[in-house]
C-alpha cells in the first residue's frame, strides 16, 4: 500500500471478497532524507495515508524497511547507468526487486500466501499457467514496468484493479470513504522528486567523474559544433541544451562515454529498425527465433511490431517492421504477444 488510490482500492477489493488481508507499505530511500511531493509515490504522507486506509478497511498495517535493498538494487544501478552514458528506468528495477521479490519475502514472514498491488495489469490463469496481460484500461496499463517479474512472484500475485478503469477505481474509493480517493497520481522518480537528475548524480559520483567533465559535441558526419558540460546531462532524442544555427532541428543521437562525446543529428538519424535487448527475463520461457512480437520501448510509447531475429541466453534482437524513433540504451523494452507480456530487458 503506497498511500495512493490504486493500492488502496486493491486492498479494499481483497478484503471485500473475504480474504484475510494484511496491509504493507515499503520504506525506501525516499522516506528518509529526500522529501516527497504531491506527485511522488513515496514519502511520509504515503505511509500515513496507507495506515488510514488500512484502519478504514479494518485490516492490520505494517511498514517494512527496505532502504538497504532499494539503494543496492535501484539507486546504485541508476547512478551506474548514467555514468555509462545510458538512460535507466529505475521504476522497472523497483518493481522487479523491491515491490515484488522483497515484498514476497516479507509476506512469507507474516504467513501470507499471496501478494496484491495496485498495478494496472492482469494475471490470467488458465490450465495451470499464469500469464501477465495488459490492463483493461489500456491508457493506464503498467505491464511495461513488470517485465522483470520473477515467475515465482507471478504465481503468487493478485492485481485487483487491472479489470477496472481509473474512474471506476476512484469511484470505488469515494464510495468507501477512503482518504486517497482524490489523491493525484505519481509521476516522479521517488528519490529525485525535483527532477534534477544531474544534481542527484553529483551527490553520488566521485568528484571529477567523467560524466560531469566537458567533452566534444559533434554531428553525425563528424563536424565539431561545440562543447558540453557533462554527458550525464543528455539522453537520446533530447533537443534542450543543443547549439542552434542548423537548417533543421537537431537531437542527441548517441552518447559515447569513453571519450565524453555527445553526437547530434536531424530527426531521421534517430530512426532504428532493430532493437537489441540484454539481461532478458521471460515470464514463461523464451520465445523462439522468427516469432512475430510487439515491442514497447517507453512507458507512454506505442507498441511496435517486429520479428525476433536473434536470441541467446540473455539477449534478444528484434527486427522492427517500421523504423522507430529514439531507441535509447538503458531504457526498457517490453516484448508482447498481443495483450500478453512475454518478458523484456534493457536496450543496448
């Protein structure tokens, strides 16, 4: 229970059907020295709201301190990826590790058989198998963030709001008189609530790190056009902070951390027909080469059709039928068969 409306209603639905529900809130980095905001999923306000909802539902409430695990699995990785010139997605790691793996361990300590969350996704169980499917409300679907889920966790997972739309969820919360009924949605990375990634990285990387050192800015044809003040301030597809004077808009096309180079080019230089993904996780076994799949490379992005071209133990390359813009190393790619999430990995 994050203290948001979705997990509040998920808890209510579990309790309503007669199961013995236990409320749990995870204490991560952002409950400590970094203040939360009204659009953050975390903060002391979230703990208080989760506890108030649990009291309203008549269920017990526990707070689990997972700050050490969260720092190791999520924050340290976030910093390391930016230092490599990549753009990570920490919400995926938080879901893969903290919100499911670590929460399931705590659930077992309490004698619980299953865990439930407020994610907009569905677990469909047929013939002894569990599949993770897109939510009924496609505008709220969160399966993109769940490709790293352990198959064991999937077997023990309930996602009660996946069958509802957001207005229906808020309507349930109002009817139950929950304090979270009108609470705004969370968008920020919880441990960087002000959105200043570079400022956060500066507190974590050693003085003089290459990510903050000046370096050349060149075009895709090799022409030098200026100097930047640190490649960690850029991501693929970015326009802000680039020099002007070109006949067409320019974008960051590539980051080369080995010599601190930021490469810029026109919009069509961002198009890719292949995406290679490493560190893959498959929820029910890897798909076969040649299989047609859909690939989603950002949370709000559309699914792109393609075909699996190469597949190994921890890597997959998908040939896209149509070029896709700003395929960004470090970000996640989720692989689908229709509404079913097959798995995913990190773009390389």
